[in-house]
C-alpha cells in the first residue's frame, strides 16, 4: 500500500474535491480530483 504522513483535501463549491499527497519519500506527488456527475434533466 501507499503510506503518506500528510493528505491535503481541497473542498469548495466552485471546483471538485481535490486530494494531494506525496509518495516515494517526497520524490513524487499524487493529485486526485473527483468531480460530481452532472445529469441533464
């Protein structure tokens, strides 16, 4: 598994959820974005 000491969450109303954390002893960074699904009515 992946282990990181810090996970940063960015949450707002004008942009999707964004998570950031470092991997490989700070030699890499993962940025994960999750946007809500928009359905047409």
